[in-house]
């Protein structure tokens, strides 16, 4: 229990201000999500007229009915899963060994490689050269291209490298004395000890892959390869100026707004489901008890 | 079981040389303790034996095999680390089994080895626990267990007791000694604690500044230190060292003459350092003792004995005296007596021990 008597007036004031600010921040973060969910469950007419503020108006599931009936929605949904799972695994396969190598003092040219990796955080070739590069590698309009192209991320490598560096040297030495080679030291000691950091990076990868929109739009042409975010954009673009659709929707009780909102809700749900599973690895103090300093 | 041989071992970090040519033969089943102050190169030497540090120059062999360029895992040595280095994500049994699994020992054999070792170390009830749920002493035992299960040729200990409290340290010290007596594995043990060195070692190697000062059994080193460094390092409290000069009949320190055992033989006038062990001092005069007037400064009771801190001339000295259950009689001490045959002499310039002629 919070004992207010232990707080000075200044502390109380500070605590109140902080609480109010956190409350406002929470509301500002949550409201767009609630609003989109409300729109997706509202009637097309109410949404178009801008009547939805917090609760759904004239609640209906027709927008969901419409997108569920569209096979392209399911294809793009499947693609997003492929890009997210494949891309995240590919990223981890590069980032973990890369970070481990860069964290080892025995790596020759370590300073150079570290600088080289960090360099890419500030400078890169830019849109056109990257596109041309992908074209020359025959990776345009290729699902594998999307998975491979963004596998290495300097920020994540540096994050994990710093975590690896903080692991006491004697763990590695003990494992070596026990007969472990480099790969076994990484796999059996460093990875289990770095679960919190790896969970963080995994979440970063999942979220960025799931929301990845721009490059997918630039690099993919075939409709059967686009991810959900690009499908969403197509939907917004086509529904907004589609007369035929406008006629259908007056009868159907959904509109471009509610369909868009429904797709957004569908795209958010998997991330909401995944987060609690990853969050349990954000536990602190996993190194506790292993060494005594 | 195997011997370890170090020949002219040198360690350099860039231009900085930290170990200057170590020569040491450790016999099979021997327990050798490397002791010295911080930064004397003892841990570096141990890590070179383990293979965790490169050897810059010289030759290392274990069991007669040249080891300089052999990977740590292939040297068949096991090491107990100062900070234990237990894998926090594994329980006690898995920690001990780690090395065995990597070496692909059959499962049932691993299980037998672990339960035998746990039995020896009193860890049977803790096999399912993680390191975080163990006390300091238990963690230390697990660290030893991890070394023992592999049945290595050589055990290396890197200050394994320095993180334990004083009482536990004494207990674990005895356990290590018992374990060595039972297993008889060649052991090299690094510590800065001279009590650990004295109690555990078959032979002690005193190191200073990257060099070996003296090698010998604990009593050899205690009774016949080759120089003032060894004399000052072993023994608690350390040997009193007082500047003096040799005379025709003995030595003169702090304006007083003390008689010595042995003939001066023309050394008269030579500057020396006179070494007197605190425990060799007597409160009553005896045969062939010299009396030294002192100004008592402080009495520290330790129970059965007490430490007397005193001024003698320009020097501070510490003596040990029996209390016989009380210390009142010690506060009036005005002079002490030193037996001629227990006084040590060192050259004032080089610090090396001087032997007087018969």
C-alpha cells in the first residue's frame, strides 16, 4: 500500500502530475485503437457521417462479413504471416551469431566491423539504388526477397552485442573448459542467458515485419504476394472511388471506412496475441546467482 | 593423474611483460599453491595452464605432452572459478552434466557420475535447484562438482574461496583438502591468502611481480624464507623486520645487542635486516636469549593468545603471547626476549637471506 504520510508536499504534487500525464498518454495511445474498433463495428452510414466517437453506432458485423468473404484478404493475411515468421527467423539467424562475433574480444578487426555495422545505421544507399540492387539480384516480386532483404538490422545487432558483452567472461571460459566450442558456447550458454534481449529483438522484428508496408509495396507487384498492409492500402484506394461499391454499401450497411477499420483491427489482433507470450521473457535478473562479483 | 611442467613461461600483453619466466614442476597428485599479492601474475600463470591465455614464450606440458597450442577443452584440466561461473539457467545436476553432455558421455553414465559426485559434495538434495537458490558455500560446491565429474588430469583453482565469509572459508578449505586426499588429482591452487596456502599446500610457490620468489613446503618457507618478501608474506602476523648492523658478537638493532647463532666471520659492520617471528618472542628470558626493551602500544586479545603491538626504537613490532585466559598481565610488559637460534638475517641491500658460518 502506498503510504502518503511518507511523502512531502512536493513529492505528492509530483506524483499527482506524473499520474495525470501517464493517464493522458495512456488515453492518447488507446483512443485511436478503440476508435478504429468502434468504427469497424458501426454501420457504414454512421461512420461516413462521422458520428462515431467512442462506442459503435448502429452496431453491425457487416464490414467483417465483407472482408472475410474476400479471398484476397486471406491470401494477404497468409503472406503477412509468412513474411513475419520467415523474416523474424531469418533476422535472428543473422543477428544472433553476428552480435556474438562482434562481442568477442578475440575477433580480429573487431573495431572495424563494429564501425562498419554502425555506419549503416546513419548512412544507406537510399531508395533507388536499393531497388536497382534488388532488381539485379532477381529479387523483385519475390517472397524470399522480402524475407532476405531486411534480415540484418544494425540497431538490433548492436543491442544484442551490448547484452552479450555484459555477460561475465567466466561463463564463456567455464564452458570452454567444459569442452564447448564457439557454437556451443553461443547456443548453450549465451542464448539461454540472453532470453530477455532476444525476446526484445524478436518483438522488434515481428512488429516491423508485420507492419512492413513501404518496401513490400515497392518490391512486390503480384497480388498473391502482397502482405496485409499493402492489401489494406489497395482496399482504401479502390473502395474510396468505386461507384459500384458505393451502390452496394448503401444496402449492405458498411462503407469504405468501416471495411478499412475492420482490416486494421484484423491486422492488429495477431500482434496483441503474440505480445503476452513474448513478454514473459522480459523478466529481469536471469544472471542472478550464476556468478558472484 | 599427471604432472605439470612449466619451463621459462613468459606472458606479455603487447609491450607489457607480466610474467617473467616461470619454471615449475608440479608432481603427479601434488597440491601446489601459487600465492602472492594482487597483480603478481599468479592468476595469469594459472590461466595459461588452463589455456585461457596464450603463452608468449616458454613451454607448458601436462602429463609429458606439450600443451602450448592445445585448446582448453583438449588439455584435460578442469577449473574452479573465483566467481563460480555456474550457468544460471541450469539446475545443479545440469550444471554438473554440462561438460559431460558436450563430451557425449552416455546418459546413464552421466546420471551415475552426477549422483556419486553429489554424494561426495553433499549436494544430493539440491540437484534440482538453480544456482540462485543456493547459498554461497553450496554454489562453491557445485563449481567443484562440475570440475570433479569430468575426472580431469589436473584441477585448477582460481581463488575459489575468496567470495565466502570467514567461517565458510575455513570449512570449505578443509573440504578441498579432504577432497584432494580422497581423489588424489594433481591440483594447482591460486590464492592471495597465506593461511589457505599454508593449510592446503604440499608445496607453496610464492610469487611477486611476475617472478617466483621461493618454492617449498609450507614449513620450509615458514622456517627458511629466502628473502624478506617471503618472510613478510607468510605467517600471520608477518615476520618483524628491523634494520641493524652485524657486530663481532652478534647484531645491533635499535641500540641493543642481540646474540646470534653462528659465527660472524668477518661480516662485522655489514648492514642487515633482522627478522623476528612474532611467535618466537618470549616474555621470560630463556637459554641464549637477548632482551629487547619495548614500549607497549596495544594488546589485541585473540582468545588463547594475544597480539602485542609495541615500539622498539624507531620500529613497530608485533609479538604473540599466550594469555592463559586473561590479558591483564600483558599490559605491563616492558621487555621481550628473542632466542638466538630463531633470529633470521637478511642482506639490507638485496633482501636475500644470510647464512652465518658454523
